[in-house]
């Protein structure tokens, strides 16, 4: 093997990333994921406000309740539309989606807590920021694990 064809271990991830970034299908999927995420974002915030202001919940239980509603909404739409061609067994896929989403919830609650304790007095604004900051974790986990291609 000459130097021009040699592949090192460090070249492999970069090549995969480059190929993924050049794939039109990946970009279309990302747009769909963002549309579903935007709808889920609105669902999350609406339910959060209803629980926080309407039902008088503390901000942390309100965040958990709104997460449960939004994650169910997002799973259904991501399964039916975003990752339609990558459907696995509904129960196993739901469990993987729930694991990824629960990890994202943990990150969300941590960010929410830090923002509120750091002095951001509006818990709704803090939740909105926390959701935006955690979204990339959710996409990568779901793309690579929950809805991964079966080979």
C-alpha cells in the first residue's frame, strides 16, 4: 500500500463526517427533524406554562410533565415522517427514543436549574433556552441510535 492509499484510524471518522455532510438525504432529514422539534418546542412550552401557571406546579415537575407530552408528540412525528424509512420495531425504537430523550431531559433540567439559580427570574425564558441548548444532543442520539439504519 502506498502513502496515497493508506488509511489511518483518524481518517475514518473524518471521512464518515464528510460523507454525511454531503448527503442530501441527511440534510432533508435534519430539516424534518427541526420542523418536528419546533412543533415539539411549542408543545413543550405550552404544556409547561399550563402546568406552571395554570396548575401551580413548581418549575421542575412542570418541566418533566411538559417533556413527557412533547417527547410523545416528537416520537410519533419522527417515526412517521422524519425517519420513515428507518423504522424498526416500534417498542424497541420507542425505548431507544425514550432513553435518548431522558438523557436530553436530564441535560435540560440541569441547564434549567443552573439558569434559574444563576438569577434568570423568568422560568419560562429559562426553559426556552434550556430546550434550545439541549436539542443537538437529542438529534444526534436519535439519528445515530433510535432511528439508525438497519443493515
